[in-house]
């Protein structure tokens, strides 16, 4: 019982809203699909500077992951999330002024980071915001 109360308090602190009482809230909206998550993800990345920091973080962490794998320096794998989250969370806390989606939907957020990076690299991110009717900032 005490665990359920702590779990509910943690979810409220993280900003997760559910209508389900009790421990079932720990599911973190398990029924959410990437298609329904994507517009929400873009709304949390309206500032171009935040998106650019995400792109830098994504490209750096992927490059670092490849380099570590190629050189066999696996002891340095701990730096991969530090690099990725360092850039992304700086964008959220310092520019966007919101909590990263990673806290609520870690796997969907990772997929969103990669999709957003791909859209940025291919020059389609502005069109995606227009298509979904999401205003941008900066």
C-alpha cells in the first residue's frame, strides 16, 4: 500500500495524468502509441534552439557509440547517455522551460529524438510542424 502511494506521488510530480486509481498508474500510459505521442513530443520541442541541441546530442551520442564499438573501449559506454541527455536536457530546462518527455515515456522519447533528428537532417521538420498545426518558437 505504501508503495502505491509513493508511486502515485512520483507520477504526479512527473506530470503524468491518468484516470486510473492506485498502482495501475505505474503503467505510464502503456496504451500510448508513437502516432499519438509524436504531436505531443513536437509540442515539447517548439524552440528551434532546443531542437538543435537535441540534434547535436543525438549525432554526438550515435558517433560516440560507433567509435566506442569500433575501438572496443566499452569502459567508456557510460558517457553515451551523459552526452545525449546533457544536450537534450539543457535544451528543455534552459530554453524550452519544460520537463523532458524522457521522464514520462523513455522509449517513445528516444524514438521521437531519432525521428526529429531525421526530419531536421532531411529538412522536413518545419513542414511537420506546419502539417500538425503546431506553432514554433525562436
